[in-house]
C-alpha cells in the first residue's frame, strides 16, 4: 500500500495505458479463431463450423499468393534499404548544421508532409508525374527529353512508392535520431575537437556509434511489419496497369476480405503475416544481441 500511495500518479497513468491495450489490442485477439473456422456472421464466431488449417492450405495453393508475396517482399526490401537509412542520414547531417534557425526551419519543413494524408499525397505524386502537366515532365523537357507516363508503366511503380514514402516520412522518422544525438555527452565532442578530429571523423567515431543502439531497436521493430505495406499509400497509387508489380498482400486482403466477404480466409492471411513478423523480430533481436555482445536489442 505504501508503494501505491507513493507512486499513485504513475500507476494511474499506467492503468489508462493498460486498459487501452487490453480493450483494443488484447481483447479482440479471440477473433483470430475465425482463421480456423468457416465464419458466418449469422452463426457468430463460436457457432461457425471448424475447418482447421484449410484456409492456410488454400492460401499456399492460391496461384496469386506467390506473386503477392514477391511484390510485398521486394517492396519492403527496397523500403528497408533506402527509406530506413534516410532519416538517420538526415539527422546526422542536420546535427552538423551550426545555424539553429536554419536547422529548425529544415526540420519543420521536413515534418509537414507527415501530417498530409496519403489521399492528398498520392494525388500530388500522380499530378507531378503526369506527362502533360507534371513538373517532372516539364523539367525533362528542358533537357530535350520526352515526357514519360510513369504511373502507366509497371516497372516504375516500386521506385515511386519508395521515393514518395521517403519524402512523406523522412522528417518525422528522424525525430527519434535527433533525440538520440542530443543525448550524446558533449564532453566527448570537445575531447575529439581538442585531439584534432574534424566533423566527418567525429560523426564516424562518436555520433554513429552513440546512436547505434537506437538504430538497432528501430531496425528490429521495422522487421515486424515486413510482410505489411502502407495500405493507404499503395491503394491510392495502384492502377490496373501497375497491378502486376504493385499488388501486395494488404491490397489483396482488402479485395477478398471486405469486397468479397471472405473473412476467415483473410484472417488466416493476417495470422500468417503476424507469425512471420514475430519470427523476424525474434531473429533480428537475437542477431543484434550477438553482434553487440548483449548491449543492444529489445530484450
């Protein structure tokens, strides 16, 4: 009781967070049962007939599954290779800017796209890439190049998704790295300056190693959604021409689950994605802990 009275405010804050996760995250988990049932709304979850692993068998035997899996893996691999390091690079570069007013201006400018919905952002991307009125086509015309209908060519879809994702969330994703850089002991920088280290050397020897635990944690967390794509972004950029390379698992779940009402089948797909994400997080955490000799990792 003494502990409760002493830390009553903190326990009250924790209670709200606990109730939120219990009601909206853990409570609905029983609904995963429909992945193993032939769910019918009139019968409910418990009254629907049990089919076992049939939906998973249907998933792996589906001729579209491997195309969807390939598109999802490739897209997320490109995002991991290019979009994940981008906020780190931005934070490291802006950290070297001596003018705080200029630094804050750039940070604020880079944050703004995050607060724009993907409906608007995708419309801007499509408009800018238009072969008739887009600014990209205008710039290409200055150099004597013919405008290209980027949104009408399937080979350009993945680069467009990656670049637009970077532009939208670059500034917002860098916030946590700015915070990590701000936590570096300034005495380390001062000692390095006295020893004659230039900015590049201080970045390589002090800044990057200091924020490496943060990078490792963000990398592990990003792998949890490796089979997930930004549905809002994909669905707004996708068109019939780019379906072959842009159709991912999430858009397939939307079509089959919500438009065709195959709830049990799509629940099985969601459970499959969650299990793969869990395995990736466990594997990445184990690898990071081994490489850092137990100094980094989620647990």
